[in-house]
C-alpha cells in the first residue's frame, strides 16, 4: 500500500478523533452542573475555573466548537472521497459518503456525546485545557461568524438576547423538583423539597395571605381593670398582645407578657398599682401587600417579631409574626405553649374536615394536595371563588382533583367543609363542577 494512502488513512482517523473531541466538549460543557463547577472553582480547582471562564461566553464557546467540528468533518470527508475515487473511480463518491457518514455518526457524534452525557462534569474538566486553546485560536473567527448570524437574524426580524448564565428562580424550582436523597425516606425528601421551594416563594407571597385574621386575634381592652388584663395575659398562649382603647380598631400599643410580669414584681404583687397602658409598646403597622421576603428583612432590621397588618384604608386586617413567616418555610412550629392548630380533622378515607378559615397553603402542606392558592387564601375563599357565589349546604365542587362539600354555612361565610381526593374518574365525572350545583 502506497505511503500516501497510509498518510491519508491516518489523517482521517486523527480528524475523526478531533471531531469526537469537539462533539464531546460541546455536550459536556453544556450539560455540566454550573453550581458544582462554581463550588469547585471557589475551592481553588484550576480546571473548574477554566470551565467557568469558557462557559461565561457561551456564544464564543459554541461558535468555536461548531467551527472546528465542521472544519474537521468536511476535511475528513474530502480526504476520504479523494482516496476512494483514486481506488474505485466515480463509485468512490458514494462509498465515501456512506462510509464517512457511518464513521462520523458513530465515533464522532453518538459515542462521545453519550459518554459526555453520562459524566458531564468529569469530561468537561478533562477537556477544559485543550478546549481553552481551541477557543483562543478560533475565537476571533467565531466572533465574526456571530456578527454575521446576528445581522441575518435582525434582517428576518429575530432579536437575539445577550448571553445569560444567571440561574433563574425557575431553574432552581426545576432542580428542587428533581432533587432526591437516596438515604432519606420519601416523606423526608418531600419535606426538604417543600422547604426549599417555600424559600423561593417568599417574594411572591404577601403578609395578607398568611396573617392571623383579626377575627382570630387575641386582643386586650385597655379599659379593663389591671387584674382582668393580668389574667388574660397569663392565660394566653401568646407573649405579645395588641391593646386597644374605645374601639377594637384603635390599637394603642402592644403589651408584652414579660413587661406585665416585670411591672407586677416591681409593684410588690399589687396589680392595681400597674399602669397597664403605659407598658404597651408602640405598635408597628405594615401594609397587607408587603411580601414575606421584604417583611422578613424588615423584622431582621428592626429586631422585631410582631407587626399589625392594615389595608389601604388603614383598617387593621390582622397580625403577622416572625414565626408565621418561618412556618411558611419549615412548616408548622408548635412549642409547649402553643395551642394545637385547629380546623383540620383527618378522616379514615384520606379526606379531611376543614374549617373555612383554614388556609390553602396549610391544607396543602398537611395533605400533600395541590389546591391553587393564587385566587384565595382560605379554603372557604377558594370554594366561593370557584362557585362565583355563596354556596349552599350540601353543594359539592371539584377543584384540582379534590371534592369539596359544604357542610355548614353561617350567613355569608362557609364555616365547614369536607374535602376528599377524587380517586375514581368515573365517579368524579358525576360530581358537580364548580358553580353548576
């Protein structure tokens, strides 16, 4: 066999290997975990730092890889065609086309990309050195090609956005949904997912959605005798109580149980000597539209744990505490002084009996359901929203795979419901849709 033929075959093999390098690099660099690379780079890993630098300009990276890949593919096919034409004449064109297609497809595309997909971080780190050199050489050509592409795209009305590598909240939510800890139980993994996802929701939720409604607030009438106020303070599970005078909306301060007990000690146990209104601290009013993220930051800034929630007219709607916001992240927190959360009673069939005031988020946390909470805060509010009217006792509604039956109603308020997951679709079809019963 002539030396030229051996050189040509060697050149084809080298070019196929180069094509495999470009294909594997493209897959590995795009599939590698940015968070793991960032962590390794922060720990001083030079290769990870190189990967971060390469992916910082994805347009230049991909352009260089595609330019190199297409160049070696075309060159290898041209050499193969020339060799086979010399050996077999015109039939060599078809043989070269078929042979190089199979070789490039198997060894330069499918094989390297499959390996890179299975171990993207490892492959990206291993190839980062030679790839950085390739990008340095081909980068200027890639930039010119990129300008041509953008110009053509602009002519046909397509606006190409700038290169962005920021991890969005949706990216994080998707990663959380995919998260799985093989060493934890299914319940533990679900709880961890809920906590992580709840942190991302703090900017979307407002204090008006999680506050303790004014009807459920424990408040103190400042005009009561000091002994009556002391009895109320010592029997309440709460340490901070709003104090009003004349009208429940006229809150003059917040009484702290410790302040009351300290004053009692200083008065020698004579409760009548205590100036209770004078012990009240200045109330902090916040609008109901404040997001939980902003309110959590405000609590930290003011070193406070308690705020009163008002609407746009200045009317008190409820109260919110630091614990309420933390419970949105970690779930219900119950200490030795808390009263057990009322309003939910689990049934043997997997359903629950719920007071109308139970919040949808608490219900979803407790049951694992996915009732929508974007249009209403409480389960009663959700049923009324779906019904477009105040439902009657006995009416049933189908909402997000859950059957809701109204058990009790007081005037214009739905006070008790039975909620059950719909298991049989045929049976579910017989249920009334919201607003039809």
